[in-house]
């Protein structure tokens, strides 16, 4: 299975970079993981709602360009479905069994995802009703993907 993370913005903190690299290394035995980093737009202080929508639209255009047509798209969105780790593993496993060979997870920028990206998504996934920094979300996501593959393979992983 090919898994692509399409992320707006770069990781700036060394500890997050190291964490993501560790999980990428671990995931190498289960899937082909690729991370695509896209430029984020700078949001001025006190940006209007119109300006914020323009920023999300620009970032959304970059996301849609990076997204492969044959990829099953899972957008991380606060309004999405909340799954347990076991449910996420089941979702990934079921997609593979049903012939999906490429899954793309989308992490938007600090303002979230554009309507166009949300419309393109095959599934919307929420990790919480809380908002997380998009850089931290990347590490949480790769850890959960790793946990999913451990569950799928019936291998132990700390609870």
C-alpha cells in the first residue's frame, strides 16, 4: 500500500522532525510512506474572513495539484468522523482488501482546509473536537498509521 501525507507547511521543530522520521522508518516494513510538504500562506494578524478564505483557497489549490487522481483521499477535519485506533486500522485494512492501493491523508494549514479539498475528500477524519497545531498533527497521524499497521498485522503495540 502506498500512503501519502500531503501537508501544508514545513516541520520547524527538531523533536517533531525526529519523531516523524522514526515512525517513517518503522512504517517502511508495512507500506510505502511519502510526505509531501506544500508551502503555506502567511496569515496577517487580524486577517478578515475574506482574506482567510483566500488563503485556504490558495493552499487548497496546492493540495489538489499534489493529490493523485487514483488516491483515496482522507482529509483531517474537525467536522469529520472520530475513530478509535482499531477503527482506523479496520478502515485502512478494508480499503486495501477492496483494491485501494494508494491512500492520501491531507493535513491543512493553520486555517484548515478549503471547501474544494473537503469536497474532493473521500472521507473526513477527526482526531478530536480540539484544534491541534498542524505540525504536531503530522506526528500524531504517522504514529496512528503505524499503530494501525501493527493492529492489522496482529502485532503488539503499547496501549
